[in-house]
C-alpha cells in the first residue's frame, strides 16, 4: 500500500479543478439513513482513469468531472483553510476509556450520530463497552476526518483504507455532498504546499465553502446538486 500511496496525488489547480493522479479508484456513494444511523450505499459506476480532474467550482455539466466551467464563470478557488496540524486545531473530549479529538471541520454527513447517542456523549460514557465501540465507529466513519478516537495510551484508532475517492450524495438533505478522500492521499495546494497527510478528508465541490479546499457543509444550505 505504501508504494501505491507514493504514486497517488491530488493537485489543486489555481482557480481550477482537483487533478488526481496515480490511478486512484473513484466511486459514488449515497448517504442513506437507517434508523438513527447513516450508512453508505453504492451509487453510479464512474469511469476509472490513471489521471482525472474533479470539478471544484460546482458548475460542471459533467460532474463530478471538470468541464472547464471554472474558466467561463471566473471561479475564485483561493484556499482559506488553516494549515495548522490536526492536533493543534482540535479540541479534546476526555472520556473514562477513550479520548476524542474534534477539529470542527463538519460536512454535516451525520455519521457522528449513533443508536445510543452522539459521539461526544458516547465518549464521555466510554466506561460502557457498547458506548465505547459506538464512539469509535462514529468517529471513524466521519468522512471529513473531523473526529478521531484515541485509546488511553494516546494511539489513534483509525480504519485502514486503501487510497480511494468517493463522490458523496445526500438525498435526504436534497444535496450533492463533498469529495471523500481516503487512505492518506497527498493533497497539494495550488501554491505547492502539501497539506497534512490524513486518512480521511472531505474536499468541497460546490464551490462555496468558506474553508476551501475543505467542505464546510455549504452544499446543504445552497442545495447544491451536481446534475
């Protein structure tokens, strides 16, 4: 996996798309509610390629792929997100048998909600083995990487992902969701800066995030639809 990761890359083009290289698998996933929790279901089968460009301006007629609409619309893709490390940004919730870090980068995908409550309450009640496992699941399934559970030794509890990209759809909120990037794929800024390597991160594709290049759930408030 390490050799594959070294070849994978996402380059943010100035006022343009995300250029993905390294034969990164691309799929569409649909957020579906099942009782009190959300799950991901398979969506459309998307074409695969060694290299492809994903729309960042939210105007492409060929979404999720770029069709150069950013040039016609004068898209301003200036990156505004903090470049501090995750641990420097995040706030700590300390439970009896679990730690939780939260950097508040929310895409409102709602995976932090579980059968027995929200991830923060579950962490605070992690002396209960069921709540502890629920908290870990809630944190690990957050596509933004906002939430990370740590055991009491300080080791992050993370799922193992092969590098992949998922285009999220959120029909319950009548919106098309962000680009979910998994498996520690390097993301390079338009100015050459390489963002901190993360196992999970969500990139904006509606073109309206106030925390570019990352999603801040604006796609929901503007009812962004990619088709």
